[in-house]
C-alpha cells in the first residue's frame, strides 16, 4: 500500500510523519501494493484534524478524526479504518471478491451479527430535475431543510448534487453525465 501524507495549515514534524506511516503500515496486511492511503493533517479551529482515505480499486475506506492530540487522532483513525473493515467483512467479501487490491482473509471476523443483515432500501423517490445554477440549488436545499439537493446544472448540463458541509459551507458533486 502506498501512503501519501500531506499537511494543510499544519506544521508537521518528521516524528509525526513517521508515526502516521507506522500506524497505517499495520493496515497494509489488508491491502496489496495497488491500494493508496491519502492522509491530510490540518487544523480545525486550532484543533488537530486527520483525514484518512484508503482507495483499493472500487472500495474506499475513510476516517476523519478531530482531537486535541494529533497522535491520539492518528490512533483513532487507524482503529476506525480497521473497525470498518472488520464490521463489514462479509459484505466486502461478497461485493469485492474480484478486487485483488483487498486481502480480506486477513481481516478479523466481526464479533457480532449486527451487520450481517441484508441492506434493504426502505424508500424510493423519483425526481423531476429542474435546470438551475448551483446557488439556486443551495437556496432550494435550504428552503426544504435538507442536507443535500439533486439538480440539473445549467452550466454543465449534467446532474449534480449540492450538500452541506461542516462550518456553514457547501460542496458540490458533479457527474460526467
């Protein structure tokens, strides 16, 4: 697994860099060389934050931790990623059995059967997409009181999703059509 570490608004020491590599290298047994771990260390209102994303072909694992101690945040992120894999092992095996980037035989079996239930869709909605600009979509989302809104972007002529982010900000997901 390749580990890429970057810092945003954070002075990262060599010791911290080595510590992150050490912790994530313990997860390497679950992945082959094709997998990539991207780690971003930053500050959120002067509190250290670590965002870790592991891409293993079609499977993506993500952990975002904010903690007063960056070293504790690294530990918690590594534990969270490992826990995600353990909890969802059965589902990962059935869905990604052809994905050679994952080595699921090394993932421990889940201790409880809470996640062995089948995923079921309990509600379906059909939308009539209205062409609009992103700012109008944000306004529509706010008026509905939702966290996201699907719309047809007038600028790109593609289906897009606008969503709320932490800190009173918004994000947009754009499709290729």
